[in-house]
C-alpha cells in the first residue's frame, strides 16, 4: 500500500503532520505533503486523523483491485475503514471502541 494526498480536499489543518511517527508529512503552501512516499511505515495514523478524506492508501490489485482506495473515519465510539473500488462500489468495516469499566 502507498499513501496518497488529494490537495484539493486538504484544508491545511496540519493534524496529519502532528501524528506521523516518521515525521514524513509537512505543510507546503497550506496543504499537507509527504516528503518521501517510500519511507512511509504504513501505520495509518495520518489516514485516521484526516477529517476530510484527503489522505488515503492506494491498494494493490491483490488487496482491493488496482486503483482501490482505503479511507478511515475515526470517532470516539468507532473506527470505520472504507474501501472504495474503481468500479464505484464501497465496503466498510466498523470497529467499535469499548472502554473498560473502572472500579
């Protein structure tokens, strides 16, 4: 998988640059940009943090079909992974977040 950024969707909030553990993202002309794609660890922190779906992963043919894109929507109660395929179809995986009871 390789990360990609759609500049037209980026609002320049900078949240992705704050969460990238490899310090690979930077703000250029008010938009997020990746310094070197091949250095990306694939941790998905930036994908989950982006509020506008401007950052996604391109999937290889064996993972989701050539041109498939993987987006994340992270909320307080769940993490939703959304797979968008080139034919326009979409699939979602929703992972609930549960807090342990404190006693």
